[in-house]
């Protein structure tokens, strides 16, 4: 799913590995009539501990909007909740004693 303010507004239509950057290039489709400000960020999020991933659009405040075929460069990968829990359980807060 592609979500904006928690509401499904589209779907992920493709994911490929970019051989130059070793990052995932993702193509998404957004419902017609949904305008995304051109300073928005895209974040891969998780439903919960065992839930699936989805793409969350964090809208910016620009008066200009993305057009069909535009590339969004402000992206963030998902944080592994299981890795964070394991660090917490192991007592690894990252702070020096």
C-alpha cells in the first residue's frame, strides 16, 4: 500500500535493485485527484512487529505538486523493530558508560 495520513492512496507497482547505488528503486501509483507536494518525503514503514511493510508519504508544505513520472529523492528505509527490541533487551543503549 501507499498511504497518506494513514489512508491508502495508491499501490507499489514495482521494485528493482539499482546496480549503481545498491538501493531499491520503487515505482508507485497514486489515485487520480491526490496531489503530493513536491517537497514530500517517502518512508517505508511497518504495520507492527509482525505486520507487512507499506509506503508512507509525509507531505511537505510546497504549493507545487509532483507530476506523473517525477522522481522523489527524499526517502527513508524502514527501521527494523525486531533489531531495536533485541538491542533494548540486550541493554545496548548506544551510550558510553
